[in-house]
C-alpha cells in the first residue's frame, strides 16, 4: 500500500473513530470503516490523477516554446487581483485564445480515431484522456526533406538525397499547441530539436464541423505545393505576446520564448513588472485614483493619442517589414506599446520600393495583400487601411474609436457600445445628424443608411469570409475600373450594373460617369465578377450573395445558377463560401454537398441546384442573363465563364 494512502486512511479513520460509539452493531461499524476506506482511496486516486495531469502538462510545456522572457514581463495572472473586470473581459475574448495548450475544454477538433490524408500521407488523430495525439510521418524528417527541395530549387548545395524507395519514418506525437478559437483551429506538434513547432496540415472548421487541409481553407492556387508551416516563424509574432524566435545563428536551431501564449494584457499595456512593484504601496494607488491620473509605469492605449493607441493594435493588425532580419531571428520585433512602431517595423505600402527580397517575393506580397490601387484586400491588416484614411491622417480616429478590449457588446467584433450604428461616424461628422437619409438617398433605418456599409464595404477577404475595408472612402465606379475592387453599391445591389451605379452617383453627388463597355453598361457587376473575376473577386461576391443586407436590397431568385457554378470552382474557399450563401436561398438548403468532396460529387451537386432552380419561376431580367420565362441565357453564360480570370492567386490572410 502506498505510504500516502496509509497516512490518508489514518487521518480519515481518526475522524471517523468518534462516530463509532453511535453505532452499536458490529455490522454498522464495519460499514462505516469501509466507507472511510473508500473515501480515502478515492481521494488518493484523485490526488494521483491531479499529480499526473500536472506532470503531463509540465512535460507538454517543455516541448513548446517557453513562456516567460526578460524585459519586465509579469504575465496576465498578475493583473487579476487589481483589475478583475478588465481581466475577465480580456479572458473572454478571442485574443486570449489565439494560441493555447490543448485540453478537453478548449479543443474543438474531432480527435476520435480520425484518419485524414494529405499530399499522399496519412494522419491518424486520436486522444487518450486529456491528451491529443497524431500518428504521422516524422515532421523532423519531412522538414529536412523540404529544406533539401528548397535548396535544390535555389541551386544551393544540399545533403545527399535518400534513396527513392526509403519509407518515410512514422511517429506518434502529442499535440503541444493549437491556434485559433473563433472560426477554426489548427494544431502543432513538437520537433525533437529545440522547440520548433510543426503544423499538422489540417484545420477544423467550426461552422461545418469538419476537417479540411490547410490548402483548402486559404485562398491559395490549387496547383501550389503545400509548404510546412512553423509556429516559431509564422505565428509567433502575433499569436503570442512579445515572441522571440531565438534562432542560433550557427545551427539555425530555434529555442523560442514568449512572454505569454495568446494576446495577453502585456501585449497592449507593455511589461507590467515595474507597474506591479510600484503599486504594492496602496497610498500610491489611491492617490492616482483620486487625482484621476494615468500611471506612467504602464502604457494605457485609452489615454494615448490616436497614433500611439492605433499602433498598439497595428503591431499585429498590419503588413509590416523587418528592418533587421538577423535581430528579428533572435529577439523578434523589438516593440513595446507606446514606443515608435515604425522605427522597428515600418508599414508596407503598395509597390513599396524599400521592401526587401527578390522581385518574385515582392510581387507575392503585393499581389497577395493589396488591390492594385493600394487598398488592403486581406483581413487582419486593418491598420494599413486606417493609416491611409483621411479620418486618421487629418483627424483623431483610432482603432479605439470603434473597438474596445473591455466594453465590447460581442467578442466576435469587439465593437464598443453603439458602434454598430451611425454613432461611430456621427461622433465626428455631427453635421449629418438627423440628415443621414437625405445624404444617403436610402430609407432612414435601412442598410443603405448605415455609414460603414458605403464607406467601409466588405472588400477584404480572410478566414472564409468577406471583411470590412478599414480604408474609409466613398463609392466610386472609377476606383472599381482601376483596381477591380467591387464598390459598395454593387455589393449591395447585386443585380445592378456599373452603369446604374455611375448614374446614381452622378445624380446624387455630381460624380462624373466614366466611359464603360457594353457589358459594364448592361450586365450586373456581381454576375460579371462571379463568371469572369479572379478567385478573390469571386469569393467576395459569393459571400455577398448570402449577406442579409444584399438580399434585402436586390432580388435573389437569379443567384442559384451562378452560385451553382461556383460549387465546382477550382478554389476550395470559393466553393465553401458559395455553398454557405446558397443554403440561405429558398429550396437549396438541403442539397448534399461537401466542398472538398471528389469533383464528380461536386458536379452532381451543381446539377441538382440547377435542376431545383429550373423548376422554380423567375422573372425575366436581362442584366443577370434571365430571358423571358426566367430561362438562363446559357450561351452568354458559357461565353462569359470561358473568360474567367484563372491567374494563380494566393491571398496572404
């Protein structure tokens, strides 16, 4: 019998002994002693389970990048006692859960003996109690093979290739980290060298409750080969607080650290050790509160000017470049909130001549991040858009004008009170108060009279959806012609042409109408983009086909054949979004479809949607190729489809 159990049983017996005098029969006394023994055994067993979990968790953390680093970082737990409300609202946010250690409470993926296949390799996902495992090709071996291929492509010497018939070694390894908690989750396994974290190349989608390969959840050219992702170099900057890659310059081995996993209090307020030490004295705290003064020992974005406040968010929510790649490989981005961010990580702007790298690498960044007039076209890079807006450049608009970490109505967008209304704009543009409908030429309470629907339309893309642009601008057909970026009017009025929009803008705001082609004059802009646009344009318009504001502003009976065509699109994400929107249309919610099923099944679903639609009546509408009787002009539809812009794309979400 373990010594701990003997001691515990003795203590319980001593507690039960005085009760024996109340039980006269031997049987009752035996029952009481058995109960005492059972309670002791159960308590010991739970104690052992707790100890084992703690040991397992400690072992797990030892294989992951280390939490805690120099520079005065104290950790978010040290904030709770003095700032309980702020701690709780942060803790409930998706920022906190950007990177987590896996456990039964936070893992959303299905690990119940699931076998997945990608790039010719099998991955077996399973769990044991509170641990999550994957059997897979040894990621260290696979990484070495990837480095060999890269060296060969670049003409550099590489280690000798193994014989072709060598069977890749397989291992069983625990999941050490996971990234994401809002729409999807992906998982990481450790290297045997340093604390490098390799991505298991699958993502679990919450909405559809399914696994999909990483290649299928990003807007990435179907013929592009998947490259192994490393948490230490891809996610460390923005999915952890104050990350340091800590790469050895000689061996290139990574021994990464972070102040904390996820986006913690110190990501926005800076290192807190000095602040904690200074405020151990209660008199100091009370005096600061009495005088309503800020505390100089910590940074508070809410008390900062609009530039410093926004740069706090912009350290992650922006496209930036490294001024010193070698320093970054050791220390990460050397920025603390309140400092000058541009001095260590300047914003990247379209066609930035100072961007380092080969011409091909620069082109990848430009085409994958911006529309060709310089507006950002990917999500999560909102500060680039804000920084180009007059409200920021000539006014005092900051990220915190609309968003908040602590007083949000919903964790989904973290908008402050009333910020989902025109109050967000009327705080500054008070001249329009009471005159919004006259300005917009739309009904007072309609989507067309919400300022941000016109001035911040959903023209960025990321995470399988359209996202609002944070470049505050006005609708302009000229901008659409120049950049290919859909304008706000045609993203709401999906059945209208560019000529219709140009006419309204000229009539209402005296904006000159540009010269337009016959198609741009007569055909729906959305229909044209779904048939002839590039993959990014097709994804945006497909999302708007399911947007309730667009469905309220324009008929939807013509959309099924267009969305059906997108069900067999070459890009997985376009297919996924098209199906999501299709399910919102009457009669199409039950179509059997999986966006990553074999092509023949996807084609069968397309044909079924077409069949359902043809059985319904639709009005003639030439702008969307509907002839009298509601029949689709198949020849024109096919002609336009053959002009689809099939240039390879990769949006750097």
